[in-house]
C-alpha cells in the first residue's frame, strides 16, 4: 500500500515538474504528519475576572509524535496545567481558549460536539491529575469507578469490565486486586491512589496520555516508582504522552523532548539530549544550574533569583527580563521571537536569528 502510494506520488510529482529532492522532502513531511498524533498550533488561553482579562497561554505550538513523550516544564503559574486542561477542553469557569487549534489525529478538538468530546476523553486522550484524592469519587468503590468508565466507552458486560479492572490494578502494582475493587479511595495510600488513577487513565488504551504533575503529592521514593511505572506502561503500549512537571530533574528519565514554558510563552524546546547538553535560554540554564548533584557538597542551594511573572503581565519585552542576568535595553521593550537554532527552538535576543523564524 505504502509502495503503491509512493509510486503514485512519484508519478504525480513528475507530472507536476517537482524534482527528486523536493519529492523526498514532500514524502518525509507526509510521514512526519502521519506520525503526529497531537498538534497544538498557536494556542492562546484567557481567564476573565469581571471586566479583567488575563492571558495565561500566549501562542503555544508543538507536535507530538506516536510513542514519544513531551515534557512541559516550568514554574508554578507559567501555564502548564492550563495547557493540559485545554487539551481536553476542561478549563475551569472563566477560562477560555481564545486562539489557535488543537488537532488530535488531524481533527480539531475545539470543533468537536459534546458527544464527540466525551468519546475522545479516555479513549483518545486521557489524563492523570495532580491530586488523586480530588479526582477519585470518595463515596464510590474503586471497582465501580473503573468499571463505569469502561462500560461507558465500550460494549463490555459488567463481568468483563470487572475482569479488565482487575487486570489493570495488577498491572499498576496493586496486590489483592479482586478484593480491593470493593474498597473506597480513603482505604488506599497516596501512592496506591495515584496507581489507581493511572489504571483508570489507561483503561481505554488511549493514544495520548496527559500526566499533570502526577507525583507532586507523593514522597520521593514513591515518586520514583510512579514515574517508572508510567514510563514502563508508556513504552509497552506505545502511546504518546505529554508529561507536565516543574521538576527538570525527572525529565531526563521520562521524556524524548522538552518544552520550557515561562510566563505563558514557550521559551525553549529541544530534544532531551540537546536541552541538557546545551541549554540556550538563560531561564533553562538557570533551571539546570539549580539542580543539585548528590556528588557535590554545596553551601547554598542554587536558585534563580526573583519571582516568576504574575499571569497576564503585559505583553511587552521578554518575560524573563526582570530576572535575567543578561537582560539589555531591547529585552525590556521587545518580545523576542521563537527561532530555531541548533535543534532548539528558543526565544531570546542573545540567540542569533540565523535559521528559520516563526
Ligand atoms: Fe535574557 Fe534578553 Fe534573552 Fe530575555 S531576551 S532571556 S532578557 S537575554
């Protein structure tokens, strides 16, 4: 089929007078878009409080390929969670997507009907939230919560849905799974509740998993176990994932690509290797510089001085300028564009605009 299409494409291209190199570029592009499971284009989100309007996400764009993990990193208030909630159209009251597109397998999520959205959530895109205690229903057993989700999206009988729930709980490391289906969320530890949330997120075998700081509420040892579990399950199933975190240290283990958010803007995006080996944006450099090595003795914990900008600060100048050690006059008055350089996309006037700009 692929060969047939390639041959047909070649003939069409020759008829149109397109040369060999251009044909290869077209084919590569086509394959890139075929592999793209989620595409975010110039996404803008605002919140209204009375007469005031605060723009918290300012033109976010990325592509997520099948089977890949994109980590979205940044401090509190930079727009990470708003971005995650936008992907499923789950913004809280007052929040509104004011621009851009979110394409899931080529279809614009923002134009889907309520019923199409319901089908998409869980089976197409699924989410693990920060705090399982607020996401699980405290007065329903775990078994009911998982089987109801399965039954709502499939034609499974209750018996089959329960068997699937047992399988899922075992998969995420809950022992005595059959018996524990009858228990309520408060009867599980924090780590176990997060494992149950992972089981629920995976019960419909989604193509994209969105994990919003899934380990924030857990202690460090459990965090490591949960991260390993998510990564293992993601690799086994081949699903793509968007992993939201404020912790750059965990990104290296879990992600293929990293997008750094600051003040609602993407300030840098690169593969994990490129970002860790040569961060180009001063904010990313600061984040990496503040990671503490266990092998080095330090007197003071390194940190980026100052505070992140309040959501909705005026769209003037570089958002990092008040904290940046390299800020010049231009930085305070003009917003740098996001440009591509050395396998990075970066938003900083220090980086020469010698490749394509967007
Ligand atoms: Fe710093 Fe200026 Fe670059 Fe912003 S544009 S990160 S203020 S050097």
